[in-house]
C-alpha cells in the first residue's frame, strides 16, 4: 500500500500510457487488417434488386474477400446501380469479361456475391461496368466460356452427397430389371424363336444400356467435382435411357404387348379375360410417367436432386411389380407356382431421408 | 477595500434565522462586530451559538436575514470576493475538522497554497512548522490527523485558522479538549493576534479565556441574543474579579429559567 | 393524504432540481479544471489509482472468463449452424460494445462508487467540507471534479483493458482447454472489430463514469450530520448508479440500432 501511495504518479502513468499504446496499436492493426489505408479500385454493376447487395456486402473470389459494395441506388430504368470497390491486391482479377455472380444458398443461409475473372489478359480499367451472371451479357460471356467460373464448393458438396444414394437406387433398379428379364427368359424358356425372341433381345438391349449409364454416373461423380453442369447433363442421359427402356416396354410391337397378344405363342396360357394384361399395362404406364417426370425435373435440375431419387424409386417399384406379374405369368399357367411372398424392403432413399431430415 | 479607508464595521448580522430539521436554531439574530473587537459568545449548550458562528462565517446558510462582511453580503459573493473573504477570515472548528486524508502539514499548507501562491513549498512547510511549534505541536508534520489526540487536533485546527494571518478569526470553543499547558500556549498565540489587532469572535464557555481576551460579551440562549454588552459594562455591573463567574452563573440561571418556561409552556 | 402526496412531490422536485444544479456545477467546474492546473491534481491521480489500477485484476479476471466462455461455446455450437465466423461478431458485441462497459461499470460502482459516497459523507459528518469552504476551497472543484475526471478516465482505461483481456487474454485461457490457431483468431477478430464498436464502448464508459462519480458525490454530500447516515449514502449511491447506468446503457444501445 505504501509503495502504491509513493509511486502513485508513476503507476497511474504506466496504467494510462499502456492503455493508450494498446488502443492505438489495435486501431492500427485493425486499419491494416481492414485495409483502411490501401488503395481500392472502383467499378460499377447493375442488379435487378438491391435485396442482397446492400452497401458493405463483401465480394468473394474463391472464398477470399476481394472487394465490397460501396453504394447502391435505384436508377430510372428500374434496376439497381451498384458501385463496388476491389482491393488493390486483387486488381489483377479485373480483366475484360470479368463478371459478378450473386449465388443464393439453397437452404436459406443468405447469399454470396462472387467475382469471376475474365479469360482475357487485358486489365479492366477503373470505373468500368462489370456485368452480372444473370444478365444477357453475362450469360453470353459464360456460354462463350470467356469467364473462368470455378466450382462452387458448398453446392458441389451437397450435390455429391446426394449422388451416392441416387447411384445406389439406380443400380438397384437395374438389378431388378435384370432379374425381371431373367424371370421372363425362364418363363419362356425354349421358346426363343419368333417374335418373343426379338422382344427379349429388345428388352435386353435396353437394359444392357443401364450398366453403361451406371458407369456414366460413376464417372460423373468424379466429373462433378469439376463441373456441376456436366452433372446435370448426365442426369439427362439417365433420364433418356430410362425413357428408352420404358418405351420399349410400352411399344405395341414390344415385349409385353406381344407377350399378351391373344394370338401370341403363349396366348393359351393366359385366358383370364385380360386381367393380367391390364395390370401389366397400368404398371408400365406408371413407370413411364415416372420416367417422364424425371425428365421434366432433370431439365430444371438446379437444386432438385432429391426429387430425382424419388422418381428412380418409383420407377423401381413399378418394375418390381412388373417382375411379380411376370413371375405369376411364369408360375400360374405353366408351373402353377403362384406369386412368391416378397419380403418388404424399406426403400433406401426414404430411410436415408428420414435420417437426414428428422 | 483596504483596512485604512473602510468603516469601523467589519461584520454585521441582520435578522438571521436558521433552522435544521424543522426546529428553529436561530431566531432573528442581529449583531455587529467592529474592527479590532474581540467578542465572546457565551450560552448554554444547544443554544445555537455554534450555528451563529457558522452563519456569520458563511459556512451554513441562513434561513432568512443577511450576514455582511466588510459591507458585502457573504451569501452573494463572487468567486474573487469569496476568495478574498476566506483569506481575511479564518475559522477554528470545535472538533478540529481536520482533513483526514491529508497530512498535518498539508492541512496547514493547503490554505497557503491557495491564497499565497507566491510562496514556495519549502517556505510553506517552514511557516506551517513554525506556527505549529509556537502552539506547542512538535510531532512530525507528515502524520495524518487520525493519529493525533483531540487536543493536538484542536491545535492544528486553530493553526489552520490563523495560518493566513487573517484580520478576522472565528474560534469555536478554542479551549475545549486542551490541557493546561496547551491552553497557556494558545493564550500566548492569541496574545500575538491581539497585538496585531486581529478581530476575534469566539464561542466559548471558558471564563478564563473570556476574562483574558473578550472586549464584549454576547449571550445566546434559545436561539436569541439575550445579552450584548461591552465586557467593561458586564464587569462593572457585577463587580471585578468574581464578575466573569457570576456572568456564567447568571447564564446558568437564564438557561434554567428558560427551561422552566418551556416546561411551563408544555403543560 | 393529498397533502402528503403534494408535499412528497414538492420535496422530490426540489431534490431533483438540486441534483440537476449539482450536476451543472460539477460540469462547470470540470471544464475549469483543465484550464488551470489545480491542487486537485493529486486527488485525480489517486482516484485513478484506486478506481482504475486497483480494479484491474477483478476486471481482467472477469473479462477473460467471459471471453473464454464465448470462445468455447461459440467454437463448439456455432459450426453446427455453419456460422462459425459469427463467434467473432458475438465477441465484439458482448465484450466491446455491451457487457464490457457495463460490467466494468458494475465493478467500479461496487468498489469506488461506495468509496466515494462514504468518504464524502464521512467528510460532511466530520465538518471537513465546511473546513474546505472556510479556507476558500470549493469542495466541488477540489473534491468532486477530480473524482469525476478520475472515474471517467479510469472507466475508459479499464474498458480498454477489459477488451484486451476479454479478446486476447481469453484466447490464452482457451489454449489450455481447446487450442485454436492464433493468426486465424486474431485476424478474424480484427476483421469483426469496427471503429464504431470501440467508439460505442468508449462512449458508454464515459457516460457511466460521469453517472457513477456524480451520483456517488451527490449522495455523499446529501447526508445530514449523523455518522449513521454514512452507510446509507453508500447504499443509495450504489442503487442509483446501477439503475442509471443500465438506463443509460439501454439508451445508448437503442440510439445505435434505431
């Protein structure tokens, strides 16, 4: 206590000075860190709405902040003029054809404004206009591949996590389809001559394409790491294949129709007033509808991967039923075996979804 | 404003009333003190004589009435005038009222630092030491008041009141808590003040102090000035040597009578 | 009944006016304090010593505890929402803008608010205030102003230290439990920290300092003559300071976000 009293002036002096030094130090560090003293380059852009581009919004390039929105104003044409600045250390990203892209998180976590560097060596002068990815000009730049657009890391991760269950589901569908055809083969054993032989060849060819599709999807998983666009294309391919397959089922000259034709080679075994025929037709229509909706969805796939899986699931179920019918076809008239009890199996996709969303 | 051309009147109280917590302490008190006068204010305990002194020194506000120092109302002094008044009027407190968080030296040095800025710190220390030793205080000046006895505190307090050599000194019970030795030294110091012509207003019930220094006797009872005469008159009226004692005796009778009156009234 | 209400309202009003006048005088004398070097300088130094330096330890411990709690909770809870960067914003808001100044104020109220109120009340009871007046020293200039300025300075300095310990000291504490990378932590924190945050914390410290010291001085002076009133002055000073500080805190925060 005595010591403190005697050196009160000194202690208070140190106490005060230290605080000031620290404060000034922190402010200088803050300034350096927040680039108060660095030169910024100013550019302009236009957005349809200022909703996600308020002043202060950060502009990212590959996860690094490279700039900030400074000012926004509504212009007479009804769109939003924005002025933004790019830090001098990232000035090299500003080249002819550089563009801004506003990415909105699919699960509602806000949005990110990204800067993509143009594929050109010509630097973009300060205060020029930078197009956005939604604009016609931006779309052109992307289509002409004048912009270097890196994969969006978080979106890709989410897509990939969805692709695996999809693959599994597809492979199950294919297996089921193979078994169906085997059953059919066995049912018609020894009668592969004539139209039936052709039909089976037809169907086999359709199914034979599926493993290829699987491979495609497999390679697509790898490719997806590079391009989300390719993934969408491949999804279209899957859908296309499935459609071809179901079309070959539904074709009036195809497998089942011929199979069930009263004049067909097994007509004598099927004298049940077309009940079986109707059942198979319904199921095939169902499968076809599923495949059609799959195609619709894949056209606008963006963030709809889960729906694709659901459609595949539906298609599989329809095919399983078809398999049952064919088994009945085999057993009832010829072998009098009836349809074997099928053990209910939880669909992989729905159980996965329950786990993930509840 | 200097003493030469000013009037003889130094302090004047006009119709002073004061109250505390709803009870009247002073009622319509008027009195005057001339330059060089030495007034003894006497009266029973609780009669309001300490309050009278504090109101006169501007330390407590008067409920009504005015106190004038050198012709100016002390309630409305400007900052400079206030400083001037404080420099010219010292106050010795009844219970010392020393600044507990300051050393004894600082208790004396603070008034000097404020009113005599031309003095250097060593000079201030020297003056303080000399004054205190003339009052018989020989302890270290670096200690805090808490370590002092009541008598020593009283001495330091009186020293603080006169360290600026004021022309008017208020003393509230200057002899209280003092032993015989200390009292003699106090008398010696007051003698010096008297030789310099200092005006003194002292609240005391010490007849020795009154007989030695007072030129005028003011008796306060129940918040009123009941007796205000030159000492000579008081002494002449009652004979010489036993007069002071009889004044005190009469005060006691005043007090008794007033107390009886009060009891009578309450019935 | 009505008369007693009227009397109490009149009493309250006159006391409020007196308090306002007191505050005005304090402000006036504070401004003069800087114009000339006063004898109160030493009181100021001691006030900073008692209020600032001696409260530093409690202040630092509290800051580090709160900071460490935010880091530990933030670094384990926030990533579950994919918002781990929010931790730095939360730290800045809690330590720099909101809790830091308020907790520092609470520490200072408990330590120095009571000390000032009881010390001044003791001076009133011991007639020391009258003694100051009798030698021509204005008690507000000499006793209150250094305490106000000392308190304001101490609070401002303490809040700087609170930030330092809360933001950096807490990092060291967390290193013992759950190591995180310093460079990343420090840079993110600096990015989250805006000059406005520091300014806001400072403004609060200043306002709180003025409130605590003025209330404590006022309550110290407001007692009568009895020594039993001294602790009452301390209690009143603490209660009023708490309420007024929280009130001011809410007002300042609202003013920023409104």
